[in-house]
């Protein structure tokens, strides 16, 4: 059992490394295609590389999936994950999910083959569904991290713009300065705002679109303030000074509240980890204890129920005990 577990762990690490490598290669190819229009082709008859051929096949697969109206409609919910300024079809998320699911199933099949067993239909379905939603978990975590970074830099963005206004800069110039001085990912958002205003949108509409993209209370507050300013008139320096004081007080209050609830958050984290530690201890003491769960259809159903119960446990634990700032 220990040998099989080690093999599974190695296969899992190998799969994660391959997926990460393919993701980096995909980003590199995207960047290459973006700058290719500005570069000179030395030899147009040059043979395509192996990765270019793979990329062409991937694009053909994307165009083939785009003909399916059902998948296109389903893929619209992934449009919110498309980075600002990047040309990417939402259907690509569905294709990536399917590829990851098939890779995950292949690894499970290989793991069973090493043990001299065949995977059942239930095991195949569970493996496919698990692999299919792994990409969703990655996207949700990535989006939350990005939103958190934008929220932390929002006050800094307001200060940069307010200083630009005090220096006599126009609104468009202030946004351009913010897009150059601020770190990513908020700088990319301000580049989008600058682009929207360059196309003729008003400042309140541009910031309103920004608020819809990031879904932050601070962004909604800025957009609402600019909408009122645009309708009633006023001094934009005073408005941004007021926004700056409000965001500063809010950030200070959140910091104080976070410090006062640190003990409660620690308890939540400990209670979340205890079941996992308990399972690992049982496995170390008796490696064959959980073997029946992986050798029958009933065992897979029990694992599925346990997984759902653990997710419900984490959800209720966060709702009951954790204090969100």
C-alpha cells in the first residue's frame, strides 16, 4: 500500500508539473503571437516548430467547439476570468477543463494498472468530474487573489490620482499616471479605464465598468462619487480627497478588526485541519485501513459522501465562527 501511495503521489506531482509547464508554454505562445505582428519574418518558408503545430491544432479545436451553440452559451460564464486586454475566447476554458479531466483520468487509470486492477465506471466518472472541476478551483483562487491585490492597492490608486489632480493634470492624464505608477494587476485595470475614456466614454461610465469587473465595494464607491460629480458638478480634488479619507479610515478599521478577530480565525483554521490530520494519523498507524474504500463501488460512493460532508463542514464552520473583515 505504501509503494502504491508513493507511485500515486509521484504521478500526481508529475501531472501538476506537466499542466504547469503547458500553461507557461501557452502564455509564451500567446505573447509570441501578440508581438509577431511587429517583427520581421526572416524566412516565411521556415518549418513550424513542434509547439507551433500543437498550438495550431489547439486553435482548430477552439474553432470547432465555437460551432456548438450549447457549449458557447455555457462558456459565457467564464468570460469574467478573461484577463483585461487579452484576446481569448471563453470556449477555451471549456477545452482546457476537458483536457485536464482526460489527463486526470489517464493518471488514475495508470495508477490502477500499476496495481493490476481495472477502474470501474463509477471510479471513471468520479475521476473525470474531479479533473473537470480542478480548473474551476484554480480560476476561483486566482480571481480571489487578484481581487485582493486590487483591493489593497485601491487607496494607493486614489492617492496617485489625487496628487495628479493637485498638480493640475486632467482626468485622463491622472488615469494614465496611475496606470504607469501602480503595480499589477490594478495597473492593467487603469489601462482599461484609460482606453475606455480614449474612446469617448465619460469618467463615471469608465469607472462604473471598472466596478463591474472587479466587484469591490471601494470601486463602487468611487464610481458612485464620480457619477454624482458628473451630474451635479463640483471640485474633483475635493471629491478625491474625500474618497481618500474614506478609504483610509475603512482600511484602518479593517486592520483593527482583523487584529481583534485573529484568535477566532486561528480557531477556524485549526478546526479545518484537524480532520485531515486525523485521517493521516490513521493511515500512518494502519495503511490498509482505507483500502476497502478504493476497491469497490460502495467505497467510492462513501468517499463522495465524505467529501460532500467535509465541504459542508468547512462552509458551516466559516459561516458560524469566522468573522469576515
